[in-house]
C-alpha cells in the first residue's frame, strides 16, 4: 500500500521452520507496518494445523526495541480457597527509561483485585519502583461471616536507589500492608506470608573523606500471637568518623573514630487480649510518646601493635546516650523523666602467629596447606546502671555490662587454583615435576572455626534475669540462637564450617554445642550447586528445647525447659534440571516445617512449587502446581504457560520461582 505498509490476505504467521509448523496463526487479512507492528484480523491459532481457538483481533509488535505498549496475554489458574483466578494486565511505556503495568485479578470465590507497578531508571545504577495491590474481598462466593471472614486489604511498596552527582546516595525499601491476614492470604511469596515482620525504611548517605553523614527514617511492625509491636525512627541523623591516625602522636599509631546521632524514636505495643498479655508478660503494653529524643555520642581510640608475629589491638571507648523518656519496670509504664546512660568499654584483641604446614602427595606434588589461626579477645563494659529503665527501640538500647573473654581458633585449608583469565593450557613445570598454571593463587576450600566465651560476671551487672529469655549485647553476638535464659560462666561452643570446592558448589554448617552436657543445642546447614543444567539448593535448621540439669531446674520455664529455647525444625530443598530454552526442563521447590503449629493440621509441607515443561525451537509449554498450607491459608493452584516465539506467552506472566 506504501513504502512501509503491506496488506496480506490468506496469511499463515509462525516462527517455526517445518512444512507443518508446531503452531501458527491463520487469518484472512493482516496489515504489516514495517518496523512497527502486525495487525491480524480474525486469526485462528493452530497446533500442527489443528484449530485450537479463535481471536477477533491481534496486534503484535515488531519494533527493534523490546519494550512496546499493549495488553499482556492473560493468566489464569485454580485455587481451592479463592476459586478460579483470571489475571489481565496492560503495559504502557513511558519513554525509554520508565513504564507502568496496570493489572487486575478475578477470584471467582472471593472478590476482585487491582494493582499497578511503575518502574523508572535515572541512569545505569539508579532505579525507582513503586506499586500497590488491593483486594475487595467477599464480593463473589460466600458472604462475610464467622466462617468466611473478610480478609481483603491493600499493600503498597517503594524500592529504589539513586546516586546523585554530588556524592549523595538515597535508598528506599518501603512495604506497607493494611493487615496481616491480607498478606497471609493473598501474597504469592511464602516468606511474606509467614514472616512476622514488616519493615519500611528510607536511607540517605554522604561520604566525605573520613566522615559519613547518614539519614534514616524507619518503621518496623512485628506481629506476635498476643501483640503487635511497632517501632519507628522518624527521623534519625548520624555522623560517623572512620578510624584515622592522630597526627600529634607521631611515634604511636593511635587511631581515633566516633559515632554521633540525634534521633526521634517511638514504641507502641497493641494487644487483642489485655488479660492474657498481662499474664504472659507481667505488665501492661508499652506505649511511648510519639517522639522520644535519643542523643548519642560514642568516641573510640585504637592502638594496633605488632611484634614477634603477634598482632595486638587495644581499643578504648566512652559512650553517652540521652533519652527524653524512661521506663518504670514495676508496671511497664513510660515516664516523662529523662535518662542519661553513660558507660566505658575496653577491648584487647590478641592474634598469635598463625601455624601453617604444607601437605603433598606421595609423588611430591602439592596437595593442600593447613593454616591454624587462634585468637583471644578480652572485653569489658562498665557503667550501665539503669538497664531496666531504658526503653528498647533497637540494638543500641540493649547493651549491658560485661566482663568476658572470647576465644576461638580457625582452621583453613588452601589449595591452588588458576585465575579465571589464564587458559588451562598455559602451564609451567615446578622443581618437583608438578604441572601448574602460569598464573595461580591460593584458594580457601575449607574453613572450620570454633569459638566461645567465658563470662566473669554471669548476671551482666543485673541485666540478666534468670528464668526468662534474655537477648542483649554481648550475648547476642556469638550465635543466632538464644542461650541467655540462665546464668552461665561458659557460653555454648559455636562451630562454623564452610566447604567450597569450586565457585558453583558450596556447603555451610553452623552448630551450637552446650558446654554443660555436651549436647547439641542448634544446627543449621545450607547446600548449593549452580551449574548450566543442574541447580540445587537446600537449607535446614534444627533447635532443641533444652532440659536443665537439676541444679538449674529453678530457672526453668513453664514447660520445664531453658527459657528461650524451643523445639523447631525447618527444611527447604529445591532442584531444577534442564534448560528453559531447549528440551525438557523441570524442578521442585519445597518448604517443610516439622514443628506443630495451630490451625495447620498434621502435615509438615507448608509450601511447594513443582514445574515441568518442554521447549522446542519455536515454542514452549510448561505446567506448574503451587500449594500453600500455612495458618489461615490452604490452597492448591495449577498454572500453565504456552510460549510462542515472536508472539508472547499465554498463561502466567512470570512463570516459575526462584530456586535459590
């Protein structure tokens, strides 16, 4: 019709090369705008020349750029709890560096959901995304009643990082949900559904020489069985000076650093059953003023010395923190009385000379090197006499007196590996006749570290309350699992082991061993392999409810165990085989919780995703089964995807799941 317009009749559109293509669109008429798009009128999709379904109209972009506006192919699936789900979306480009996606969901047994996602990029490193999703529940299916509660709601998110030309960096990670039930029922991510925490924060940073300026606005909501705890920091301004030598002490390498902050913080505890909360906690919920002023100054000096192979670093610091409000622990009420906390700290870190030995094969070829690195650290914090009067906002407020020694030993096993930039054919002969790459370097394949602590003050200046869970600095630095329910001289022994024979394979193991009876307290392990046709990952953890020895039985909780210790076990394996772009592929991702939880039944499987598909040269088909069984949510959803090369995907838009 013109230089850039072609009208074709009785057309067959396909991306396959066979005489009888695997898929094709047949239409009476098509209008082709070269370099723009193809408009097909009344097309029929055929598979191996067999008609499948009819469309009144289709528009396919053939622009050189990948991004083009238009309606996305619909997605649909089935869920026993929410009924049949139909999703549709419209994608609109906003120039070369921004776009917006408008989407809607129809749950045939629940209601209607709408949402939008906006993505922008200011430059190669900066991006800013935001979006929302809302569900009007109980519009379809059973009406709201005691057996069918209205769990609708809304969520809003913002995420982004921006690098300014003047050196400022701004980051945002905001997640706001109207209620916990909405997040549990309508979230497609298992971690979002089961996590008790929801955090939102905005951070601004500027570095200048040795100094760093930071601005933080943060909100954290933690939902517990009996209460909801909301902590806000609006705003917080801190200035940090990194360690630098004092110029007037020329003969001694003394380094000076400090942290200073001015923050407005608040804490609010909301409860559903006040009597049950008082019985469990022993007081009323904490509700602080909307803005508690917290001023903090923390200077520090360090003196590193080296002699005879020893490395010794002495650090001394003083910290002063002002609070405009304080606590009355008798009834857990907040008083309008200011409080100034001041304490001193001293740390002496000693690193003896490392011991090393090389091991060789019988023919003299190098095998591995074993390096032993011991260390011992003495730490003393003194002067915190008002621990019970401090309102707990974050880790800065949970600091107690201590007089302790931390000790440990690391075993490192090194092998030789060539650098990635050197061809494997470039080798040299060593004096022992060994063939090694021209460019090689030590590679740490195995690391095993054992460490523990000895406490001179078992009660940490009165901060540790026997018979209840205690979690504060410094007993929260050795392990991720609590051990502060009873006074003790020795902490549990913490063992960390990592095996990484090559870049795409790793195994990590962490465990806590009780020093009183030698029993296992907690264990966590992760494994991963990430290769071209095989991806497998797993994480597992196990914790014990520790039974106390008779001499400590008076400190037991209501279950007769050490306070803060719970029996728990979770396992999350996943595997994916094949190539999504060629041949048969599939995988499974499972999440097990072996601890009995109310409302979940006797099954241990919390979530699963099973995928199976096949990719040809011009199309692909895949099926996915997705299950949830957590708390108020039990569902089984079946999804499918049919991709036509050059056309798009029918079925779920973002098919599959991260397998890491």
